[in-house]
């Protein structure tokens, strides 16, 4: 008989067994779920571990970068400090050097160097040294009667010009000019004793002075010393100035008389010897006026003691020039031209070298015309005509009379940038009577000159030039032996040439700047 307690115990046991069986049946399913969850947790742990490792690596890199940045910052700071120190030192040095540098720059810019030079060698068929050849080769050369210079110059002549400029804060300025010149007709490298080194400039000029403000001298300059007059101009092809005024004196340049009229007033002193080799002081007073393109020049000369011992040499003289400086080639085309008429009496009968000739008579008279121009004849061709003519009488001896006329024509053909051909033809007519001898005749010259330049397009007057040349000269034989004072002379003009023609060949350089 099963009791109530037994029945209850038996029910409990059966319930437990059922639960255990159910638990045994559900166990595989739960294990699988747990394993799956564990697997997911492990995967998540791996991912977290990987992220942690990456974060650690990034942190390490960031730390390294930070250390490098810190090191770079320290280096940059050191460099900046050094740079600042260097800059401070450089600034201090610059501040100390600035006055010296400025002074040096101002000193360098205040100096100028200019010059002129020609040098060449000439031969003829006799192979002797050619002397007396040049633009003043003919008997009329002693009167200033030049012929074309191309292919005739045998000398070496040099001018070295130094200028020192001064400037003030108020705009005023001054210039000191100094020039050495040397001329020789020798081909030797050492010509001491043969040459004539000479100081041709030693003067000072001042301008834009506040003291002259509001006056006619406001834009003028004043000068004193030894110099060439800066208003000189020449016919290059003849190597002849219209007027060459030089000496030692003082004057004023570019005084503004009216808005269109500027004047230049100067006094030059010169010395020459009389017949007893005594030094004679002479003076040239000049007033040179420019009105537009016109030039009007008046000159007076005085040499008080030039007629000592009863000679009839001039003690005074006067001279005048009227010139027109055309901005075209005689109004016919582009280019330029200059034309002048000169006249003088007494000491002024030497119409070019004013005051330079002392053996002129009181009654000496001279009249001269001059003209030249430059223009383009065709592409790469330039033409340059020039003429001079003079009549004078009672010049050195009572009753003497001289007439001469020169014409010159130069053609220049630019072949390329560095090479040109130059051609020059020259003619001179002479009728000369010195009272000792008389000569009448003509002179002819033809020159061909291959020429090298840095740039033929720079213009006819661009220098330097290197030239080869061949020159033929011919003259009337009756011109041989002419003299001005009766001295013995068998040659032609200033040369020893006899006959009636001569060939010359040679080479020459010419430069100016």
C-alpha cells in the first residue's frame, strides 16, 4: 500500500526525472548557442586587440613625430637665433659700410673719361717713311686749305680727356677738365724726344648757381682756365674746324638773352713769338650767339707789342662768322647740313684758328665759305659732300694773294653689320702768289677703304673703325716748289714728293668716345 508520503515522494522523483530528461534534451542546443556567442566574443576581442595594437602603433608614431617636431623646433629656434644674430651683425656692418659705399659710388659716377685717337701706317712705292702727308698736304695747306683726309693720315695722335664732376644739394654743379694730347709721325713703339705730349685742358666750369636765379645767367655756366671753346664744330672729312678757338681765359656759356637767343662771351689769352723770338701776349674777345638754327659770332683780337722794331705785323684784328645749322640735308631730305661764311682782317685774317697766327699784316684780309652735310643716298648707302673756299690778300707780305677751293665727296656702303666700303674723291684748286713764288694748278685724290666696325647700322660717325686703304694722288707739276718765304723747296706742298702723282697704301684705326 502506497502511503500519501510515498506518493508525494514518488511524484517529486518523477518530476525531477522529467526535468532532467528535458534538460538533457535541451543541452546540445544551448551549448551551440554558447559556443557561437563565445566565438563572436573571441572575434570581437581580436578586433579590439587589433585596434588597440594600431592605436598603440599610432601613439608611438605620434610620439616619435612629436619628438622630431620638438627637435626640429629646437633646431629652428637655434637657426633663427643664429640668423637673427647674423642679421644684426650684417645690419651693423651694412650701417657701418653704407656711408663708404655711397661715397664710393658717388666718387665713381663723378668721373668721366673721353678720348680721341688715330694711328696708321702708310707706304709708297719708294718704301721711305712718308712725311708731310695728311689733309693739309698741298701748298694751300698752310692757309687752312684741307683736302679729304681718308687714306692720307700717317700720324699717331691721341687725346685723353678726364672730367671730375661735382654736385651740391642745391643743384649747382662744377666740372674740372683735364686733357693730355700727343702727336708723332713715327712708326716706332718708343717715341720719346720725337713726340709733343701736351696739357691741352686744365679748366673748371660751374653752373646752376643759386646766386644767378632769376637772371639771364640762371641756366648759364661760367668757366676759367685752359681749354678748347666748347662751341667749336668741324668738317670731319677735311679735319677742319669752322672756327677753332682755344687758349687760357675765362667766360660765360649759354646766357639767355631772350627766349630764343643764347649768347656765349669769353676772353682767351694766347702767346706767339715776334720776329725777334720774343713772347707776345695776345687776347681774343669772343661773343658767340645762337638764335634758333642760326649762329652769329663776333671776335676781336689785340696783341699790343706785335709790331716792335718797326715791323708791320698786326696788333689788332676782327673776325665774324654767320652759320646755319640745318636739321635736314639742305632741305632736300633727312640728315643734316651746316653752312658758314667767315671774314676777318688783321689778326682776324686767320679765320679758323682765332688768335693763333702772329705774323699777319695789319692789312691782311680773308674771306671763307664752308659747307657740309650727311644723308642717305639709298638703303645702306650714305653720301657726305663737303666744300671750302677762301680768298685772302696782304696776308704775310704786302701784295701777296691766295685763292683756293676744296671739294670732297665720301660714299659709305654698309655691306653687313661689321663691314663697309668707303670711297672718297677730293679736288682742290689753287692760285697762290706769295710774292716770292707763284703757283696755279689742281690737286686730285681718290681713296678706296675697306672698313670694319662693331655695327655699321650705328651711323656714319660711330667708332671705332679699322681701315685698309689705297690712295692715288695727282697734281699739276707746276705746284712743286712753291714757298711762302722764298726758302728752298723742291717737293710738293709739305712733302718731299716730286713728279705729279703718287700711290699710297696703308692701314689705320680711329676711335672717339
